[in-house]
């Protein structure tokens, strides 16, 4: 397993000995880690709670605060708070019916 991990990391360095000149390929390789991170994180966000609506509420709060360029701690704590409030509201109003 360690050999496979090493090979995957070393192979691009061995093959690409000179600097990439193509701007498209360079920008593509630059943004791949962000795309992979987003692809792994997004489903985990939506399925992290018992109610998907609560997770969606936290996601919306996080996106809005991130777009407003708030600090990471503020975004994370606010999103968690929104999820807690949304889950409590779903449980409370779900019992009433």
C-alpha cells in the first residue's frame, strides 16, 4: 500500500521534469484539489445530520457568511448553530402534528 501511495505521488514528478507551459493545464491542475475537496465535503455536509433540511440550513448560513467574507470561526460556529436550531425546530414542530 505504501508503494502505491509513493508511486502516485512520485510519478508526476518523474514524468514532468520541466515546467508546464500550457496555461490551461496549469490552471486545471491548480484547481483540482479544490474540486476534489468540494466533491468530498458537499455530500458529507448534507448527510451529517438526522434531517437533511437542518443540514441545508447550516449550509446556506455558511455559504452566505462566507460570501460576506466573515472569519472561518464565525462561519463554522454560525452554521453549527443554525443546524442545532433547525433540528430543534423540526423536532418541536414535528411533535405537534
